[in-house]
């Protein structure tokens, strides 16, 4: 019986390759590097939504599910959870395609990390500004 593969939630925002320079002492990709990729992806999506500059103000419920290895293709997906007057909460997921290693699975990719990121729209002076665009 073939196993059912889960699918990423949301829009593909960022895709990159895990490199040897990004490893931790265990030889896996450093969690901070993964988190920074998520923040880059969230920053892209939040700017598309707001049409203005944004800043990260919170990261909640960060969950590391599986390790990422050197050579894995890392993809960040995002979903809008809530849009307020000046802020928005995005649910971000990281999925991996293990191109250079064999996984004991019929699924070509799997989720490795998820978290909620909150961004605030700001004006040219760095002050909060209302979100008016709501696009993406």
C-alpha cells in the first residue's frame, strides 16, 4: 500500500539549497539558518500584502520536525493567518526535497519546520502605518 504524501500549505515564496557552510556541530543544517530563510520568505510575503516596508516583531510556535541535510532543496511556503490595522500574522512552513540522499518514503518531500511570524507595516520613518494594499 502506497503512503499518502502531505502537501505544503500556502504560497511558495522562497526556494534555496542547503550548503555545507550552514551546518551545526552535528553536521545538520543549523536551525538559525532555517529560521532566517523563513524570515526572508515572510518578509517577501508581508511586503506583497502591505505594499510597504515591514519588520518582524514576533516569532511564535517555532517547531523543528526533522533535520535538514546538506544538498537538500529547501522551500518556504506561507499562508496569511490574520491581517490587522498595521500588523499581519503569517504561518510559514519549510519543506525539503532530499535530492542528494535516499529517504525511506515514497514522498519526494517532507515538512521540516513551521512557525507563526508577525510583521508590522512601517512608513519611511520607521513608524507603524496602516495596511491598505491587502494584495498578494
